C-alpha cells in the first residue's frame, strides 16, 4: 500500500515509463521493499545491483554475479534485457564521475524509453552529473513520519502483548 507522497511519486514515474529515477534515501532496505512491491503490482521483474554482488534478485542476496559486479557490465546486462523490469542500482553515485559510466547511462536512457524497464539509482547522496540532469527524475524517499512511527510502536506493543499472552496461556 502506497501512503507516502514519495512512494506515490515513484509509482507514477514507473507507470509513466521514466527510464531513469534517482531515489535519495538512507533507508535503503525500506526503499527496496517498497520498490519490490511496486514491481510485483506491475507484474515486473525486480533486480538489485551492488558492486559487491552484481545484479541479483533480493531474495537471492547471498548469490554473487561476478560478471555484473562492474557497473559497465551491469548496465550492458540491463540494456540486453527485453522483459518488463525494475533495476535498482545501489550507491552508483560513487561511479558517476566516470565519463564512460555517464555516457553509458545516457545511451541506456534512450534505449529504456522504448521498453517497460526502469533503472533506479538508490543512494544516500544526490550526485547527478550535468549530462544526466535532463534525463533523470529525482525523488527524496522520506524518513518515517509520525504516523509511520506510531504504527511501528503499535505493532511492537501489540506483538509484545501477544507474546506475553501466549506465555501466560502456556503456563496455565
């Protein structure tokens, strides 16, 4: 369920077939979960890239694809895909000072516009090269608001009450 404005904005960008979205957040795992849910709702494959694991499905987090650990190889892999998908690249901002990476992203954006694929850069730091400014949509993935925190605390409190009730029920 999409509640936060940033989640709604990302969903709209994906549905509008934006090729490149840059999501700024320190909440990497929450953002990945949200994006994975969006992919599922849209019947799209979902992949995550990191320099340590290459391209993989999140549920296969222990699997390392050596061939796609290099960002250029990963971008080439994404370019060759033909099925609807969301590809999330973690911490790619570290590589955006490399002219080859920037050029490859520009080429890829043009190709992805003709597909149902979305490339999402997920990073705690905003670093958009001038060459990509017109091709990328930037979204700040909000930190939890008061409602999110209240729901979290209610959930914790509820689960603790449930555990205490189970423990009491067993001891009777």
